[in-house]
C-alpha cells in the first residue's frame, strides 16, 4: 500500500511538471489544447505519439498499453 501512495505522488509530480511544460510549449507555438477528462499518467515514461482524427479533428495520444489502461486510478492527479 505504501508503494502505491509513493507511485501516486510521483505521478502527481510528473503531471504537474507536464502541465508547466505544456504551458511553455503552447505559448511558444501558439497552440492550445483542450481536454475534457483526466490525463493519462503512466506508470513509467514511454514513447507517446499523437494523431489528429480526420473526422473530429481531435488530438489523440497513442502509446503501448492504452487499451487496458485503468482511467479511474489517476483521478485528481492534475489538481
């Protein structure tokens, strides 16, 4: 149980750092991204790519293991 709390703290820290970096890169390129849902905060860093859906023009992340990801485990990490 202790390791899970430590992992959640690490995920929250990485999520906050990502948001700060996203603010910087968004400002630099003049590109804003809206998201309606919790971010995916993975167990470990890995290669993540993005695609734009041709029909909806939504930005979608692509990464290994996304299909089986537990969305609820990362609730409130971005706060």
